[in-house]
C-alpha cells in the first residue's frame, strides 16, 4: 500500500488540476443518472431509510430488479441527443447495491439478474462519445460496518478498505474513467476518518486524468452545489440538479410532470452555469426497468435541438460574465475568453422590434442571430446599444430563447453607468446624471 502526506498530495493534485479540468470546463453540460433498486419504489432514492425498511425486507427489491435490455444505451443516446458531453451513473447509491459484477460486494446486479450495468453504461458512453462519470456513495445502509465505522476502529478500517476495494474495481475494470463522483461522507466527519487522502491518491494512480468531486471531505477538483444553480467562488463547480426539484430517483411520471422542468428552464440553468463559470449536471431518474421517464424526453430533445444551433453560447471555456453585460433575467450573456465576442441570450422577445441593452459604450462591428447567421441592425444611443428592426416573433423556434452574437474589435466595452444610482454600486452619488 502506498501512503502520502496531506501536503504532498495537495501539491501534486493542484499542479495537475488545470490540465485535468480542461475538457470539463468546455463540456458545460452533463447528465446524471440515478438508477438502482429504489427505482422500483418510485418514492425517491432515500426510501430505504426514510421508510425504515429492514435490510432484509429491502433485499427483496434486489430479487425483482429487472433492467430491460439496452437501457444504458437509451440513457446515453438521450444524453447525446440533449447535447450533454458527459454522463454520471449511480454505480452504488446509499442502499449499498452495486450495479456491476463486484467481487467485494455480492449484493450486486450481476448476482441478482446477470447484468453488469456499469459495463453497459461505460460501453454506451464510449459509443456516443460521452465522457464517463461514476458516482460512488460513501454512506452505505446495507454494509454492517456502514454505521459502526463511526465509533469502532476495526469497523472503520474494514469499511474504508471496502470503499477502496469497490472503487478500485470500478476504476480498474472499465477502461478510462473521467470522473469519480463521491457522495455523502456520512457517518464519519473528517477526511482523515475516511482515509480520503490515501485512498484518492491510490485511486488517482489507476486513472491519472480523472477528476474527483468534493464529497469525500476534500475539496479536490470541483465543487458540487446541489439542486440549485448557485455559482461558487474560488474553485470550479458543477451544479447538480434533479429534473423536478423533488427527487433524484424515479417518481410516477404523471405525478412528477407538474414539478418537472421545461426545456426553457433547463436552457436557463445551462446559461446560468456557462455565464458564471460552472457546469450543469442534470439528473434523470429512470423507471424500474431502466427506461427514461416520459416527462423528461421531450424537454431533453428540445434542449438538444436548441444546443445544436446555439451551442457556441454555451460550450467552451467561457469568460465569466454573470449577467453584467446585459441586465438580468430576460437577457443573459456569455462571452468568449478573449471577451471580443459576447452572446446575448434573450428569453422574452420584445413586441416592438427593439431590444435595448444597457451598459455598452461602443458599437460592436457586427451583430447576428447565432442560429441563422442573419445580420441584425443596431445602433449605439449614447447610453445603450439598441438592436432594432427585429422580426415580430422570436427567431428561435425550439424554446423561444434567441441568441445574438455580438462581435467587437476590442474587449467588450461595457460599463454599466445607470441613471439610477441604485444600479451603480454606490457610484455617481451626486444623483444628477444628465438624461440624454
Ligand atoms: C444527496 C442525496 C442523494 C443524491 C445526491 C446527488 O447527497 O443523498 O440521494 O444522490 O445528493 O447530488
């Protein structure tokens, strides 16, 4: 066994981090897949513990676990069609059931129904050109040491060895893996108790390019705000979102539908992530047989169609803009790293054929509708850039979310000087701005 001290581990991993993160920062959009025994219960992925099933009772669901042929292919095909660049599968959720042919955990899909879902998933990811993420829970409700590890040293050692053995299988037997997505470092409260430094050090040796998220009590490569697109400072981040705000695991589609996100809402999440320096990992919770929940299909297809025409405003290592270049809400912006190209993403189309953008001090050399390449008329009116003679209806027919591409000669000449002092960060205190 190889060991490493904290300082050296951080030095090594930090040095290589920018290189490891390169593809991830450009990818912007990934698909999360929560699939396991809980999919049969259709009441959320925490139902084993929330509904207080005994371990024995819950094991019955392993006997009836019956993924249909080709379900992993279906997920990955959908991810690709939606414009996602990577996918992350719950290989073993908190209920402790492994979705692969594990030698260290007999409670696994191969032993119960002869299926290695991880193999099917990794094959499908490669077939559709998706980078591969494997989710791995630290908390385990099935393993006898999963709780005892918090107060019994021997149990702790057995359990951390078990966690390492599981992940060693995942990272040794399925080719190149791009992300190790840990979850729920419970019940132990520190990275030392979980032995995360040594384990991650050894696991990284198996997959030198692999990214690790921040859920093993170490910050590692990226942060993971959950079920809310909350930009993070100081480190790269990926917001993971359910499809409906209420569950990661499958819910009855009819009942889930009113809670589910529309294509417009998903596109808005993607835009928010791209403009604030992060990724979106959007979940689907497949049904008991592994099929994609109906309510997700059309929105995802629409997102894919929109991205196929407007991807330039999303993919790639964008400069962080927030909504600064536009105002907020209705219009959002992303920008290329050289800041000479800015994409204005409009959600509510102006009925008068005029879109006014505050804050631009200089004219762009060119404005086009990104999806069609058509030129847009514009003029600078001293204190705002005006896009004019716009058509009656939004050119974007997929989601009513039209992107304008604005090209400048220089870095975006933007300075939000408002007539309204509350917009000026406390500047222009005199309050006597001339209004023309
Ligand atoms: C939480 C939940 C879990 C879900 C995960 C996704 O930690 O416990 O059910 O898989 O978030 O981010």
